[in-house]
């Protein structure tokens, strides 16, 4: 099931997504499915007539995983981690499909990172690996925009990874997905830049969710970014970024100065 968050007639709604790419329809839901479940109404609208929003705004946190693909760790000149490397993004970093992202004035080196994102569906702590499916609501695509110059000089990653708009999410949440071998791709202005697969993750999705839950209580709507494959590069004003995660769809972002 695909679940979207969207605006239509100046109001925010949730809906299930039906149809084939390019010809999708949204069926309205009674409310936020994270809290009231999936209850469809007898009302629909074409996706082309609505505006898709980020499918979730985390109430609490976005937990990100660094260097979770060995080829990406190597291209950045880093060792492969022996345990997941975690950092945070604030919820103010979230932007939606097609949203323009204004690049901060204090950076000249912003990079894209295509990622699979996990959306948590229930409050949980210390989740065993085998029970992770019970706490996952679904999955979406993400772009971990990063100010590389600030990442190198700041000593920690809050500014480099957490500026406004630095976490595009979308286009919707897919609730049923086998994450063991999904292609994760990015392109810039139509040119393919990253072409990875989740089977190459150092730590798979169940391991990551379990590990994160050992440190932090996870709440409904929390998001976990699972890392990016090799092929990252810098982008600038006017560039159009696309992230495509197999089984989910394409997330597009336009950069502005």
C-alpha cells in the first residue's frame, strides 16, 4: 500500500495511492494513518490535481546512518565502520517532493546522497532484530543533502546535515517492501550519478532499526535514513536532483541560491 500526504483545495490530507506511474489517483483517508489507521473515504483526486508533501513530518527525530555502504566509505576516504555510525537531522530539515531547497549562504560544497528511509509506526525501545517488522510503518525515499565543507571543518555534523530543507522525503510511503535487495539511484539534471543496491549495505534495515532502538526510544513518525551508495558529488543553484528507490518511486528536488 502506498500512502501520501498532500494538499488539495488549500487543506492538508492523507490518502492511499492507486494506479500506474503517471496516472495515479489519491483516495482520501480520515486522518493521519500513523494514529487513526488506514480508513479510506469515498473521495478521490488525481495526483496531477494535488500537491504532494513530505509523506511524514517526524514529531521527534530523524536518525541517520553514515558510511553504511563500503564503496561510499572508501570514496570519502574513510574506514568501513564496525558498528552503525549515527547522527541526527532536525524535523525542520524535511522538504517534500518537488520542493525547492535554498542552499545556505555559508556553504559552497553541497552534495546529494540517495537513501532508503524507514518510517517507524509505533513507540518502541530495544527491539529485537526479528521483531523489527512489527514497528515499521513503511518506507520512503530520501536525499541526505550535505554541506561537505562544513562537515569537514565543524567537527560534528549538525550544521552540515541539518540545514533547512536538507532532508527531502517522498514521494509517498510504501508499507509493504522487501528491503533486502532494492536499487537506490540518484541523478542530477537527468544524468545518473549513483547506482547502488541495499544488498550492499554493511548493516541491513532490521539490524539498523534494532541498533537505533537500543539507544533511543522511537516514536510513531520517526524516520531512519539507512545510508547512501557511492557516487556522491557536488551540486549548485538550478540543479534538479532525483532519487529513485526501487518499489517506492522517484523523489525530485530543485536547488536554489
